[in-house]
């Protein structure tokens, strides 16, 4: 391709992807420069035709375009034994979850991709998974409750420790600390001899067996390796690389694990993404999640409708839900809010607070019976002087 | 104006002009048509309607 043609494509008002497609299409083709101009103009014309006209009611169209196919969704696809026995909420419940901007999805999951050094080898992938999957103490050895001496004896199995790439000393250090910090149980003491991989736990109050059993429960279940929120990790091979699927999500801690490819790893917890990666990442997550939830059910919705919804949700710099506690509930206009839900309360509060309605939105103007700022209602006419010599 | 009108702007311009014609405004073209809306449409096609839009 000639440099001036290249410059013309680059300077045209086309989206990046269309420019890319045009380039690959023209690659290696013999065309004259007038033919090139013709092609470019046709492409620009076609692109202009796909654009939305000014004053179009895009919100209504988006609502209908997502709403109508939404009626086709199965209402009760609650759980679906999907990828490797990990439960993921799908279908309508998941879509509602996304739009409601819940703090925590009902089934948080992560898809963890690995760095080049780890992704090809099953054993190395497993190594990473040990670092991530929450493992309770009882998986690392025998725990016996010695009722005679009022103590709990933990014998660590060094073979297991070796297999899971963790030093017994690290477990001995972590176990009592985690019981205190994570499980908020402090009424115990512990002893180690420093040589054998053994810890002895004793309740502070040795009057009753209840304390002993309570402590035993904590000792058994304390997480000594991995990330607390991640209950299960499944390693799967997909298109030539090992990928970790998790039940539970903790983006921040997973990013700290060695071998994790932070650029591709993803979670379905949108509010977590917005906190850790920022609002733009959250916007993309909303788009991806909503689109994949819909297409999973065989429903094809144009991305632009979903992008509009995602933009509205993220506009204020934080993820806001659609509905009472988010976009609809925090509108500027009193009448608009009152038209949505709990009418009387909104009107009463507005009256008490001496609120003023600017009548700038659509809903307010419909209510008072004025032309709305949409379509022909948003066009302002002015006189154009007649051309001299005509008529 | 290099940019063309959107469909809403077209509708608004033709509508306004049709109203003027129906109320007896002098025509800007020679036509056999009777319906003011059709006359307005014809005038619009000839691009002689003395109305344009104000864009923000």
C-alpha cells in the first residue's frame, strides 16, 4: 500500500477496527488511486449510515433491545455445573446481579491464567494452585484431642508439606496467628519444641471440655496455606495451556502469587474489579459479563446497548446499580424520581427540602405536558434568508 | 451546511413549512399539488425552504 493511501486511511474518521479491516482487505491488491478513493469513500459512507442520528432515544432502544430478548431467558437457571464442576450463577439471576451492582456475586469465581514459565507444565500449574487454594490445617497432618491433659496435639506430615511446597515451620508459625487474626479466637496458648513438626494447643480456661472442643474445631479448620477466600481451585488444560478456575474470588491476593499472569486473570466480582483495577476496568467487566451471560443463553444483543448501560452505571466514578439505590434513585429531578418508585415519599421530601425542578429531562416534561428533548422535540428552527434571484 | 439533516430535523423543517403554507404563505415553487405537506416536501427537495436548524 502506498504511503499516501495509508495516510488517508489513518486520517479518515473511521473507527480503529474498521481501518484495520480496510487495510487487511486492501493488502497486496493492485488498485489505482482513484479506485482507492472510491473504496474509501464508500466505506466512510457505509460507516456513517451505521451511526446513530442525533436526538435518537438511545436509552429507550437499549432498554427494549435488552428487555425483549430477556423475556426469552429461562427464569430458573440458578446453577449450572459448568467448567469442571464449579458452580456459576448464569442466566437471569446473573443478569439481575450485574445490573444490581451487588457487592459480592452469589458465586464468585476467578479464571487465573499463568505466566509463560508455568502454563505448559501441569506440576508447575499445581504449584501455583497450592499457593492459591485455601487449605485447612487438618490436611497437613494428624490432629488429636488429648482429653486427659486438656490439649490438642498436631503432628504435621512432612511428606504432605513437601508435596505442597510449604515448610512445616511456616505452618507452625501461621496456624496460631491465623486462629487469632482470621477466626478471632484468642483464648488459647500453644507450644512448639522447635525441632519436631509438632504444635500443642491448650485452651486458656481448662475448667470445661467445651473450650477444648471449641479450640479443636478452630485448629482443624484454620487456613494455613493459600488465600482465605478461595475455597477451591481446579486446574484445567485449555487450548494448550493450564488455567486455574477457582471458587471464591480475591483479586488482590491472587495478583501477589508468583506465576500468575496479572494481565489476563479475571474475576466475576465486578465491585472488586472496580476497587482494585479502577472504574474503566469495571465498565469493561460489566460489558463482558452481561454480554457473555446473554450469549450463553443464545441471545444476541448488540454490544452498544450494553455499553450504554455500563456507561450509565459507571458514570459517577463508582459502580452504581440500576434502580432505586442507583441511577433511577439519584436523579437530579424530583418529578423524574417520583415517577419511578415510592412517589409520595419523594414528593414529600422534595417539598420539605424546598427542591426546584429544572424540567430539563424527558420524564419531567412528559409529566407537565411539554415537548420533550428528544427527536423532533430537540430541534431548534431558525429562519434562513432566501437566496436572491430565486422565486 | 456540509452536514445533512437528521430525520428529526427534516421532519421538523417540513412540518414547520407545511404549517406556513396551510396558513397561506406564498409558495416558493410552481406546483400542481394541493396538500400543503406535499408542497412543503417538494420545496424541501429543491432545498429552497427558508428555514434551517440551530445546532448546539
